[in-house]
C-alpha cells in the first residue's frame, strides 16, 4: 500500500499532499460540527452530499458556466490592456511616472466597494461585473509585466536598435518574450483575483452566476447549499490554477517557477 503512495526517495507522489490536506480539513470540519453543534455550520458529510444536487441541476450548472464565461472575458480584457501598459512602464520612465500615481491611488480601494457606483453607471448586467473583474485583475499583471520589462538586459535592446529595429518592434520581439515568465506569474495571481471579484460582483448584483446561488441559499438558510457552493468555488480555483500551470509550463518551461508559495521537495 505504501508503495502506491510513495515514489523513489521516500517522498509522496505529486498530487497526494493536497488530497491528504483536503481530507484532513474535512475530518476536522466533521468533528467540529458534530462536537459543538454550532448553528449555521452543517457537518462536512451533509455538505458533500449536497454537491450532486447542485451539479445535477441544469439551472445551477448554467449559472456556474455563466460565471466562468464572465471570468474568462474579464480576464482576457485585463490581459490585453495590462501587459502593454506594464511593458511600456518598464521601458519608459516618463510613462511610468505618469501612470504610477493613478495605479497607487486605485490599488488600496477594494474593488467590491466600487460595485454600487459601477452599477449606477452601467446597470446590473454583465458590463458592471466585467469592469469589476478587469479592475481586480489588472494591477498584478501590470506590476509583473513592469518588473519583467525592467529586467530585460540593455545589451539586447542596444543590439536590436543598432540593427535598425524600431521601438514597437523591440517591445514586441525582445521585451515581451523576455518578460513572459514574470507576466505569467502575474496572470496566475490574476486568475485567483478574477474568481474572487467575479463571485463578489455576482453576490452584489444578483441576477445569475455562482455568487447568486451562494447568496440566495444564504437568504433561505440553506446552509448545506451555501457550504457546498463554497466547495465548488474552491474546486474551480484549484482546477484553474492547475490548468494554468500546464499552460505556463508549455510556454515557459525553461523558466524556473520562482514564486511558488510552498514548493514540494523533489
């Protein structure tokens, strides 16, 4: 049995530590709920049994897919705007001096706090939710694109300029590829923030989506559904992160991931 769990060197096989961590969390949750019987906290088994009901309901699945659609569109818009902005800031001190104060002003403001104002401007439809997602995702991508652009060796740019390459061409053919590993670090953070802002915006502007399911269940005191939706959202976050790591590996497999929170020993 231990041979199925361990690999050469005595370490656990990849993917098993997170599984054990989740099972341990569910066990602690079950014991806590059963022992203390706190109102509003169902036991873990009741919550897990609620998952097939949610995932088997067509309307709930459409709501979850609708959330993922908004998240994907908002992330794509943020990526298209933030990467050029960050690269320009990294290569132009004047441009950075002009833009940086605006970013510093907007950075500490919780994006969910802007939702009521944005709803006044754009209504409660997709436009307001997309704008909140774009605002939440943009800053980490801009920052990492900026850092990546600043780290490009000047000799490469001098050589390209000596060969007659224009400024925009240098930005696209030298700065962007060199900064790509750092940009993808920002994208990884941005995916998490996109998920958070998406759920928050749907809980405030409640029409459809996973956030709407969560808040509607809370209104009706359906606590098993509330916690089951939290598990669904957590699973979405994990799956998106794993999928992005595969994409990152395919694009910049030559670059070591320097920003892992908890590296697993080889």
